[in-house]
C-alpha cells in the first residue's frame, strides 16, 4: 500500500520538519517500495522529493561516470587506492538496513565542477556519524566536520534506502529543513557494500564535486 500526498504539505510535516513538496518531474519515477512486514505502510519519498533532487537521483549513473573519469585522469588529494570498493558503482549488496548506533564516517569527493582546473578527488579523514531511530524512521546525521549532512532514510528495496536531507555548514545547528533551501537540499542512496560497510551516494552535490561518497563503519 502506498501513501499518496493528497495534501503534500501534511505529508511533509509528518515526515520531515519544514519539508515542502513540488510537482514531479516529467521523467518516469521508479516503482514504489513494496509493503513492509505484516502489511505495514512505508512512507514514500517520491511524494516528498523536490523536482531538482528527483532529477539528480535519476541522473546518478551519469554522475558516477563523469566523477570517476575525472578522478582517474586528474590530480587529487589523499589516497584513493585505499578506499577499495567504496568507489565501485556496482558494489551494492543485499541487507542494506543499517543498525542503529554510532559510526565512523569519511567523505570521498569525486570529480570537479571546475572541470580540469579542479581536483579529481579528495579523500577526507574520519568523523563521527550516527544512525538513530526516530518516530519518522531511521535518520542519518554527520556529527562533526565543517559539512554535516543529515536526513531521513526511506526503505526502497533490499539493496537501497533513499535519504532526503539537508546540509549544515560550519557552526550551524544540525539541518532539518528539507525542501525549504534548495541550495542545502540533497538526495542520497544508502547502500551496503561490504561486511559492516555502508555508503551514502550523493549525486551532483551543490558545490565542489560531481559525486560525494560517505563511508560508514560502526564505531
């Protein structure tokens, strides 16, 4: 059973504080998620996602292709060879739902919005992140660092969850305003790609890179 946003505002308020819905894009969306156990209704991110983020999601394969090409042909910062399957586009495995708790996470930025004038990749150090259970579902939050995304994780299938979130910068409080500030909105795909290894795939981020990957490992 799918929840349809007959009143998109009321659904947004139920799911994300301050969330706003926009008209769907002309591209055909993927099929809705199946019902949960015992007929449980799963909230559908398609009724909440902005048209801009829907477009980014639908073009994520193009983001992978361009970002990896730039990462392989341009100079970068950090040891890209040490991240392993994190940067392999088809590395997703089943059993995607992450356990609640604290995580170590690191961001790898691939590609450059500045073309050949920018770095092809940047591998950052480890920070603190968390997956928590909320009344609206699982929530991811990056707790430290100068760029701190957070958002709700929506069940999609056994290999993917979809995150709709926002970015907090510098000393700002954690973001909780999806749909209100397009320059801070983001859509991400959560995948498990190894034993106790997950990644958030963020296509076409607002600044710097063409694809951001956030690796998560239980702390």
